[in-house]
């Protein structure tokens, strides 16, 4: 499966290891991305309209056990957002982080031998 992506989206696809080449036939300002070689990645963490919650989007290369946890700056686990088996490759969940004190934290996605961490800031 191939997908056509904009130049703005291309760095994200390249960072995830997708093979790309120009698709000048249909759209000179876009690139073809080989979607069959998806990589596991923690895609986006976005605040929701309602205060105290965020949406976490992530992609899996294959189905399997997924663990998403939040640690503080000292490395202590303050929340486990997900700990389950996922069959879907494209996932999104809403995390209610209202019980976490404001500050800087690390959100870590673990599945199989893949581990990815992003820094997040929680405000009031």
C-alpha cells in the first residue's frame, strides 16, 4: 500500500523509517510513502478541549502487548496509561491526567523490543 503525503508530513514518515520517493505523476508537491513497512512510533500527544486530558496517538508495526507509562524527572512511574494487547496498528487513547501535579514528565511506549519516550509538560 502506498500513501501520498505532503512535504510537511514527510519528515515524520522518514523519521519512522518509511521508504519514500517522489510521485511526480499525480502531485508534484507530494511524495509516495510505502505504507506496508509501518514502524512502531509514539505519534502525537495533544491536549483535548476538556481540561485535564490529552490524546495519545501511536502506531504499531505488528500486533502485540503495549505498555504506555508516565514517569517523573526522577524516573518514578506516576501513571500507567495502557497495559494491554493491541491488534490494531493505528491507535489513539485519551488519558485523564488531572490527578498528576503540573510539571515535566516522560511518556514511554513499550512494545516487543521497541521503546520510545517523549517529554510532556502538564499544566493546570
